[in-house]
């Protein structure tokens, strides 16, 4: 008989929020699918392990289109599906997903990303200058999240989209509540504040278009004359602004934290940035990636992904990328941080049709930030911090603070 007991994640490990990997490993040892209760009190099914995660990402019985299958739910739609701004490709299944992704990919091209490289370096150097200048009285220190990890990707995505006047501090608060909500009330308030703000941004681009990505998305038309409608444009602005910076914030923060915790790896990287940097960023993504679990899927029919646990139709399912990338069946000695490891094949950016379109931009920003940071501050080290503020929820993996000194 399948085990339908609910596993309390904090019972598996009381330090789950800070370090979820032991709890996930304990679940993986029992099988690939588990009904769990999160620290926030939500019940859902987790998929753990590398092969099970990859299979789940490509299983058409796990849908991202919650609105289409609302009839399967006992209650109301979750906030992330019920609010405006979600007519984008991440909330759609084929063929709708294919259509939206095709239209966006026409403009969000590798060439457009590669052209941003000088700008990313310029912004990074400016932020590091400000970080150094901001040190007061002999106390050479800063919060790396506030000084670099947040403002770099936010500045770059605003440049890419053509919204330089975005109130970034205000948007950061909204975005944090969307990806790592501290309560349902605050999550809903963030959506209700953000959507009108984005509507005005799209309207401004209609009036005064430019060479930026958002203007291009407004005007792009495919071979069949298809284009994004107004709801889809609003939704793509939402997706690109939120996803376009949140992942990189935690890539930089988690990656630097891993280097600080492994001084021999940090020393090796400093000694050979040209030879080791690309591999180091991939290992950062594998070892403690910026996204812990997938955006929630909805089971549209009963399914068994292995192990005998049948997921009922209407259930919420999260695929745990963090555990997949620590699976010893795929990565030997997975809990060892090794920047010389061949970490290719990790699924830190997802897998299948919803693989992150912005992965090349995140990698570019991550490589640039780590290189320039280590070159500029050769004695950089982490400050002890008892309350780094781990992000709640199973989506994002990171902290709100990372104090450093040099």
C-alpha cells in the first residue's frame, strides 16, 4: 500500500529552513514522491532525486495552467494563479506555452544578452566602487546582498527592458513577497500593488517605444501575424522583471557563501580565475542553487512517479531541484563543494519546456560579479551573522543578508 502519511519537514530536520538538504536526502532514501507539510503549514507532494525530477518536469500530467484545471481544486485558486499578470509562458502548457515562448524568444536572443556584457561589467564595477567608498572609519565592510547581489541584476534587467526609472527598492519588497511570501495577506498586497505599476510601464512603452526588449515585445509579430496581447504583455513584464533579478541575487549570494565556507576552493579560484571561473559558477548552481523547488505543478489526473505513492488529481506538486542536484546517483560525493567538478547536467534552471529562458543572462551576471568582486577585494571574507534571514518557502533559496569585510 502506498504511504500517504504526511511528513513534517521540520520534524525531519529542525534546521530545515537554514539547511534543507539532509531532510530531502532522508526523503529520497525512502522513495521519489512524498506528501509533506512545509514549515509554512502547506500540504503538497514533493518529487526528490535526479531522475524522478527530470521525469516530473516532462510529465504532461503535471500542469502549470492552474486556471484551466481549477475544477480539480477543492478550494480557490492560489494567489499566484488567481491574480492578474499571469498570462505568461510559465503559467501555460502546450500549445499555448509554445506560442508565448516562441514570441518572446524572437526578441530575448543570445545576441541581445551577449551585447549586455560590457554594461554588466560597468554596472558591477560601479557598485564595487560604491561598496568600497561606503566603508566608514576603518570598518571596511558591507552587506553583499544590498551592495551587489540585488542591485546588479535589477539594474541590468531594467536596462534590458527599458525601464530605468523603476522604483527598485519598492519593487524589491513586492518581488520578495511574490517569490518568498511571508504571509498570504502580504503576498496578495504585493500583487495588488505591482500590477497597476506594471500596467503603467507597458502603457508608457506604447507611447514612447525604444530599442529595449519590452518595446520589442510590443511590436514583434511572428510569421502567422500572431503577437502578444495586452494581458500577455503585462504578464511578460511581470515575469521578466521578477524572474530576471531574483535568481541572480541568490546565485551571487549562495555562490559567495559557498566559497567563504570552503577557503581552499576560494584560494584555488583566486589563483586561476580564467581557468576555473566558468566551472565554479556551475558548481555554485549545483551545490546551493538559487531556486530550491519548482514553481508548483497541478496533478490533472492521478499519477505514480515511482515508489508506489499515487498523487491524487488536484494535488499541488513541487519538484525539488535542490535535492536532484545533490543526488549521489548523478553527482558523486554531492555534499562536497568542488569547483573543479564537472557539474554539467544540473537542473538549477529547471528542465524541459519551462527551462529558464534567462539562464544565459544569470550566468553572465554571476561570472562577472564573482570575478570582479574577487579581483577588487583580494582579502574579502564573510562576517559572522547569526540572523541572515533565510527566505521562507520552497521556491527561492537564499538569505536577505550576507555581511562581508575586506
